[in-house]
C-alpha cells in the first residue's frame, strides 16, 4: 500500500475514457496511487443534507430563519455574536448520529486493496472515520469534529467530549470556563485557514496521482475545487455526481477528451456498479457485512428547528460579499464545512 505521507510514484495512465476502461486499470493493478475527492453528496443517503440542493439543501432550509443570509451560521463574526444556530446544528450533525454510506465504504475498499493514496474530503461529518479509513489516508480539508479549541488566543485545546456533554445538556453558548472564549470544533469557518497538513501534502499527492475519483461535490469551493486540475495531464479522472461539476463541464463535451468520465447517477448505486466492473463485488459485499444495521435515507433529514432564538444579524455588512472567505496559509457539511477562497457550494 502507498505510504501515508510519501506514497509510491507510478507512471500516469492514459486513454481511459469509459468507466469500464477505468475499472480495468484497477483490476489490472495499473492504478496504484488513487486520490478520492469527496463532498457532501456522498453523505446525503446517510440523512445529512448537502448545502445547495434546492429545497432540501442546508442553505435552502435555513432561508426560513431570521439569519442575515444562510451562510451566516458558518461565519466566524456571526458566530461570535450569535453562537446558538451553530451549536444547534452541531448537536444535530454530531458524529455518531449517522452511518457511513456505500460511497464511504468503497473508499475503505480502495484502502484494503492497497491503492488509496488519500481521500481529500470537504466533509466534517466524520463518516470516513466511521468507515474505519486510516486517518493517515484522510485529508479532512475543512477540519473535523474530532478536536476543539477556543476561538480566541491562545486557542486553548478543549476536550471534544466536553462540548458534546454541554450540547446534550442543552447549552447553546459554550464558552471556556477559564478564558470566557467561545469554543468550537476544529472545522474551518469562512475566513479561517486551511489545515497545515493540507498545504504540506497536496502537491506531492496530486503529482503522483494516477487515478482521480471525484464524488458528490459541485466543485465550486476553493481551494478544494482546483485540486482536480493538479493531477498529471494524462491522469484519468472520474466524476460520480448528480450533475456535471467544475472543469468536467468542459472536458466531458470536448471531442478530444481522452481521460475524463462522468457517471451522472445516484452515487451509492454508481460505486456498487464500479466495484462490480473492477471484479470486486464479493469483496465489497464482505466489507459491507462488517457494518451491519447501517441506516440509509431516500432524502436528507430536515435540520432542527431554530425557532425561539434571537437570530437577528449583526449591524456589520457581510465582509465577504462574493463568498471569498478562506485563505490557505498556515495554522490554524451539512456534511461539508464552508471553507473556501472563491465560492462556497458543496
């Protein structure tokens, strides 16, 4: 298996233009450094809403509440003044409330086959961890619920169990008892930096990638969205999504396309089909049997009621009028967290 931080370099694979051809690359052992990029779409069947689906997405559901705009719940300035909406959502979306989907388990299957270089995920639902994917093979680009800190210097670490216990007790304004600073899980809000590990790993990982799988994302959140363009020019790329996204919109209709495939279908059905094409159906079924009693949903659950809260916006104008909100320098959902440098969508 490729090592967690270094990986093994292999020559880019060429001329894969159908899903069957991509599957042959896997079954023949030619693809050895596979990167999987995932967004909120892979968690919808777990009952977690994505961000922008009309009617059912998180932002659509938040429109009925008295927020300055739906994204306010993930803005640091707004959180400082009105922490209640975020804490209510955090309690509802807390890891352990949901089960990994077949898409998550397919990524685990790639790990078992020794070909997973890394899973770069926008998601903060921790379902990759629930699928028992090796944390060293995960890059949680927008942070995680696994740890927490105060939002003010010295950014004191706080046991995540403390936040969970206080949420379960009904608290909606959770502050450090010594410093008085608000505490939040280490998910990346608008205006916060990407994790340092992302910056350290991304160039080498994508230089060595010989197959890119993109699942359940609109590819509009930057810098995540630009990662699809960082693989070698001959590296096959497959999009599993409901609609075309990002630069796949152009490449799929290009008559000279020699590397991109788009599978526009239900993602869970698509990964099962793909596993079968790879000759891995029995192995995939065996893996799924190790996760009995998983709950699945035809549609995402509604978000909890926010009624009764004082959610009036701050008097300050939105400092990020074009959704340009996150920088990539050092430090420091729905399933996907809303960090970006250009536009926010999942």
